[in-house]
């Protein structure tokens, strides 16, 4: 194999695909990147057998070929090279890759590509398309609520489901929930009527694809075990889905609420960040007292002191005091745009719904905290 390519493009490609490599894998070959040169392109693939990534870049490929090279070692070298042109030469007799960048020369030992897992990156049978901006919004509005509890695997991802011809995304950890419905101009999303769960790592890689191509259509298809992603025939993902049933999240969402509070999102967000400083580090507990035309935010730290702040709001319900995990509340508010924010409340013990008139297709749920 003999190829020429710019350092910047190969560096960017390797950085992206090696993000899926698991440093603690039990199979040595999984620490390697598969490099293939053919017909004016270089492609790079990496996997941990749960999430796989492949990127194609333009290059001058004088002689085709393929090999496996240590992902971290290759990435570390590329990171330190100057922005210039790079030559890759495969010496099959010495089982090595020669990297030439001006007066800089490296020789890396390689593995045969036959040892690398066979990866599948596409299933055209039920493919649908999503604008990358919409995919970014779906992830940014829900990702914060993914559970980190490894004993509840079914909550360790984002749930995608087709509801009324819309693509619904839900994430919850049992204490908070975020949900957003997105209009998709593609009838094939009805394949998601039973829903799929995309694991946290897959969500991160999906977000990376959307950010890399912010104005592109991202093609997605699924089978019983995997989600396949293809963007511009250049960036590919294969994500093993969580094979569990997602909980009945609809049961958590109140069908109707009794009281409503409206406030300026930025003012409430900043006040919560201030009051949180004096909350207990373990619970992040704050008290919110709802009274006519105002709320009072309070926190007390047994060994540091307390804090209290009043905030003018639009509220005409009964006076009540509700405990919240300040971090959960701040994370949820951060997903909404500045402007009016609405809290829909029944009582001190039931779930609180958070909405914004600016994003009617989205809601957040926060469970009260006993303080």
C-alpha cells in the first residue's frame, strides 16, 4: 500500500474513530484501527464490538492495501506532526508501516487485517433520514437524564420511538425525565413503533457525527440488535442496542396539573446555581417555597451555613414548599432556551412538569426530594 494524504484530515479522522476504542478490552486486536486504501480514499475503522465507527477521507492512493495499526500509538504520532502532507507506505516484508512527513519518519509494526472483526455499517431495508441539526437537538435535550446506574441497564440510554408520525426521544434515571418530539419527513420511522434504546456510548458517537456534519442528512436504519448510521457516505456507525424493554415512562407524566408557575428561565437558573452552593453535597437539596407572586429558594448546609433568595414569579396557587435536587433542576433548565419557563404542579409529593412556550414539543419531569 502507498498513499498520500494531508496530516489535518487523517488526524481528525483517527481522533474520531479511536473514540470508540475501549482501553480495557480483553482482545488485543480491538486496540487497533483498520486502515484501508482504495480508489482515492483512505478509510479508518475501530470497534469495541458494542460501538463501531468508520470514516472515509480523500487521499492519493497509488497502491491499494489494508492493515491494522495500534490506535493510540498512531493517534499520538499524528497529533504531534506538523500540518503538511503525509506519506503512508506498507512494507509487507517487514510487516511495518512507514510514515513520512517531510524530514520526520516513523516505522510502526502492524497486524494483518484478517485478524480484525468483520464489521457491518449499513442496512438499507428500513432506512430513514434525520437532519443533523434535529439529531443534535434531540441528544442535547435528553442526554443529561440518562441513568448512570449500571444495575438498571434499560435506563442507560436514550429511548427512540415513533409516536403519531413523530420521532420521540426519552431519557430518565428515575428521578428526572426529559422528552422531546421531533417532526421527521420520512415515513420509514414507523419501523420504530416498538422503540429502541441507544446506549450512552452510542449516543456520544451519534452526537459526534451530527456535530461533524452540521448541515447534512443522517441516514439511520435498525435491525433486531443494531442501529446503523451513515452520513454523506463518509462517516459510519454501528451501535449495539440495549436489548431490554424500556419502562412505561408515560405513567410518570401527570395527565393534568392543578397549579402553574411561570418565571424567567435565566433568573431562576442563576438563583438556583447560587443557592446550590449551600446545599448538602450528597443530596444537592434545596427548598422552593411557592407563595403568591414569588418563590423563595432556600438551602442549608449543616457545617457551612444557609442561603435564601426571593424571586418574582407568576403564581396564584396554594402556598406550598417542595424539595428538589438542585443539580437535576439546573441540568433540566439548561436544556431550555432563555425566556419564560413554566412549572406545572399538583402537590408537594408528585412529579413537577417543566415546559417552555418556546419549545412546546418538549418537557422535563423532576421528582420532588424529601428534605
